[in-house]
C-alpha cells in the first residue's frame, strides 16, 4: 500500500469522497477553462489576424470587412460558449462547436476568394511556407505574438496564407473535439441521463437517519452533580 503522506494526499480530509458518494455519479461534470483549449487559442489568433488584415487590406466600404471579422469572431465565441454549455448540455456543446466550425469555414472561403480574385498564390499544404506555419502552430500556448512580425511586415498574400493555414489547424482541432464529444454522448448520454444515474445511485445507497441519542448530553461517569 502506498504511503498517502508521501503522495501528498490525505484520504480523511473530506476532499476525496468515498466511491459510493454522490460525487461518483456527477450530474454536472467538471470543465476546464476554455482559454486552455488549443482550438480556442488558435481561433483567437485567427480573429486577431483577421481584424488587422481586413482593416488594412480591404476597402473601407467593403462589406467583406465586417463579414470576415464577424466570421472570425463567431468561430472564437462559439468555442467559448460551447465550453461553458458543456456544464449542463452535451448536445448544446456539440451544436455550438459545429457553429464555430462553420464560421471558420466561411472565413476560410473569404481568404481564398481574396487570393483568387487578385491572382495571388495560394500555398500548397506541403510547401515550405505552409510547413513553417504548421511548426509554428504546434507551439503552446498559441498567441498572436507568435505571428505579429509577419502580420506587420509581410504583404497581404503571405498574411492571407498564414490565416488559411491557421484556420485549417483550428478546424482540425474542432473536428477532434466533436468526435470525442459524440463518443462521450453515445456512451454517457446528456444531462437527463446523468441525473437519472445519480438519483438511482443515491437511492441504492440510502444514508441512515441521524440517531436521536446523538442529541442527548453526554453522561457524567463520575456521578457528580
């Protein structure tokens, strides 16, 4: 048996409930901070690049400016909202991730349109440039600072291609999340199923009623008044 003190754990401090407690059948599962999600970090970088790109390289009255910025914002915000919705609804979490994925796909098409309409080169996925962005995209955490120099010094063709690479990466991460969420939903169900399991577990392990003797004052073993 392992020494709990050496492991820094204390099984009697009330923080580790027994297996037959309610916490072994949680209704609302724990959820990490959405800001730690790689998909959110990537989508946030895409938004930061798109905001600057649209204002710098598109005409002021061009409706595409707002459309691209809103698509980038929707991609980021729906990942955020899906993480929060996960606390109570697996279905909503899946739906919002799909909405974010669709928004980024729309933005991807806008960048492709920009390059095609201006006869600018679109990088091949195996090109040296695309592979460089792919390696940069593996760094954690993903922040705009990793790409700031390129956005501020490179021509629009390069920046658009960088954004395209990052959108592909974000979409890949979202697809991975969706596959995991769908698997979890099939295996564990949604909130209603978790509530049912928790209730059945509670009923199968009823807590004994408090003893009336516990409220009586302790006896005086010495017989003193």
